[in-house]
C-alpha cells in the first residue's frame, strides 16, 4: 500500500512484534492473577443488559 492509501484507511494498521510469541501462554503476574480471581469469586462480574 502507498502512504496516501494508508492515511485514508478507516482501519488501523497493526504490526505485531514476533518477539512477543515467546510470552504466549505464560502467566506473567501469578500473584496479581490469584488476587483478582479471589475478588471476582467474592463479588462476581457485572450483569449484562
């Protein structure tokens, strides 16, 4: 695509860094994830309308 076509495009162009593939499937912050799961178990998710 040319620069003019990219500037007029309605959808954003996103380029993913291939280095992020090594993080796929890993839990980066297990302590925070455990805490959030406990909070959600107590209060639950908001109701959808």
